[in-house]
C-alpha cells in the first residue's frame, strides 16, 4: 500500500507537472540569457581555473568540485542504467536535452546565490536559494520551507538512495549475502561519512576537490576503452537512441514508463539543474563577480550529463549486452564492462561506484549544513549538530538495506518538492541574474577583469551583505 502511494505521487508530480516546469524554465532562461550555456561556454572553462582573491578562501574550482561531487554520483551509473533498461535507449537523448536547456537554469540560480550571499565572521561566504528567497523576495518562511525540503531530500532521500546503490554493486559477487552484506557495507560507509562530518564543511571541500577529478577521469577512461573496442557500432548506437527517443507512438502508449519520463527523471536527479542544491556550493566561492560562478556551475551540469552520464550510456550500448528489466541498475553496467575487461570489469565498476557514492554522500551533507545554519539564523548548538550528524550516519546505514523501488520513489518525490519552490523563485528574480550577466559582458568588452558592484545593476547595496 505504501509503494502504491509512492508510485502514484511519483507519477503525478513528474507527468505532466514537473516535466512542463523544468522544460519551460530551461527554455525561458535560455531565451533571456541568449543561450548563455552555449554562448559563454568557453568563458566558463577559463574562469574555473581562476584563483580566489584571498588565500584560504574557497576557489571556483573547489566550489565546482563540491557541486560536482553531489551531481556526479551513483545516479550517473545506476540512474542511467535504470533509465535505459526500464525506459529504453531513447532516455539518453532526453537526458542530453534536459542538460543543455538546464544549463541556463543552473546559471540563473547560481548567479543569484552569489549576488545574495553573506559573509561569516571568518570572512568566508555562504548562501543559496533559502538566502535569496529571504533577502530578495522578503519571504523568510518560504526560505525556511525550502531549507527544510533540502535537508530532508539530501540528508534523507538522496543519501538513502546513494547508500542502496553502492551496496547493490556487490550483487554480482559470490560472497554477497542479501541478509547481511548490505548492512556490513552500510556500516563501513556510515563510519567513513562520520569521519568527514567531524571535520565540517572545510574537510568536505578538501576531500571532494581531490576525489572528484580522479574518479571522473578513471570512469570516463574506462568508458572510452569500451567505445573504442566497439567503435564500428557507432552508427547503430546513435540510430538506436534517436529512433527510440522519437517513437512517440510508444511513448504516448505508456508515458509514465516511457524513455521520455525516465530520461527526465534520471536526468534531473543526475544534473540537479533547477533543484536549488548547487547554488549552496556556488555561494561559497570567492570570485570578483557573481556571473563567474554562475558560468562555472553551468559547466558542472555539462560535466555531469554530457560526459559522465554519456559515458555510462555508451559503455552499455556500445558493448551490445542485452537490455532487460532484470539487469536494471549496477548489473547492466557491470555486464558491459565485463564484455571488454573480463573478470576485472565488475570490480572496476564497483570501485567507481564506491568513489562516486562516497563523494555524493559528503557533498550532499555540505548542502545540508548550509541550510541548517539558515534555519537557525547562524550556527546551531553543538548538541543539535552532533545529534543531527548521528541521524545522517544512521540514514547511510539504513539505506543500504532498503528496496530499490522505494528509495528511488522517495528521492524523486522529495526532489520535486525542492523544484516547486526554487524554480518559481528563479522566475521572479531571474532578471537580476540577467542584468548581472550583461554587466559582466560589458566589463569584458572594456578589457577589464569584471568586478561586481550591486548599484551597477540597480540593487540597493544595503540588501546585499557580501558585496557592500
């Protein structure tokens, strides 16, 4: 009965409500910014390597790695595999489309987070949707609601799912015992997460800035090897993707289980554009102009979907292994890796999954920490923090033993709630981000390194604490 309710809510929220909102937001923001995600793509690559203005501050690259740590996770392997096996190969196209138009949404929300960010006593910056909802829209209650939704989504739903996905990669091994192995794996990862939480946000930033580039590079290299071994299949693979993506008779015949809906669901879970999570990391970066970090966070969407998600999709489709509902999840990708790497294939995917999963767990909790501070109007008591961290660690442990259908539905539903708050806020405040973009471009034309002044885009400086 519980599963029936979860499935019903999941279907209703995504089709047609969230699907329409996401696509409409991406298209409107693309039009308002004149396709900033394509037009200023080279600039986003340039600014990501800029150093912070002061030593010890969070750089653009470090903030990018925190958001990428959350984006690039088990969803890039398990989510893509599930979408292909349950929805069809055409789901890959809908993931690509959502990422391309979602890049503009990611730019808007992260630029707003930078504009309305705040400064702590140590001089570090922080912010996110809760803060721009409170400051620019003067609706603290709505900001608190968003912060609460993020805490429940990331500390609860997403970390339950991440923990389950990590342990599921061990299903292919002979030692796997469904009654004990999930709990053992859950306990190990719970302990590792506890270690990172003890060090707080700065330790999370340091760990992810090292872990994310390494894990992403290894995984993409493995996918490239699989593709090269089956390069003659290139025309057939793309024909399969596009034929299935535009088979509207099949899509309309069972839309809730179609490649379109699976592609949108798993694409949103993977790239997170519009959810309002990445702006929490974006606000921590020390940059001279908000648009710089908006461009960098836009780049994170492309890294996630066009690189890592495509790597998973191509690894499976190029390998030629059968696509069936029974192998939905880690098994499909492990079968694909086995076709090229032999017995080492499943182990390689397991290692990548564990690295992806661990970075996701700690990246998620960076966002959660920021929203707890918003609700408490500052740092909460040590007692509360320690109790909450214990709960987060227990969530990681419990998630490993849950069922796949339940954890995916819970994550989807909670993610939708965040979108319903953040995207309307971005619609209302979006013109501020567009004005900031024009100011940035004007300064670039004049040969300057753009520096932000709130008054230059018509904002009262008394309302932007950081940029005074």
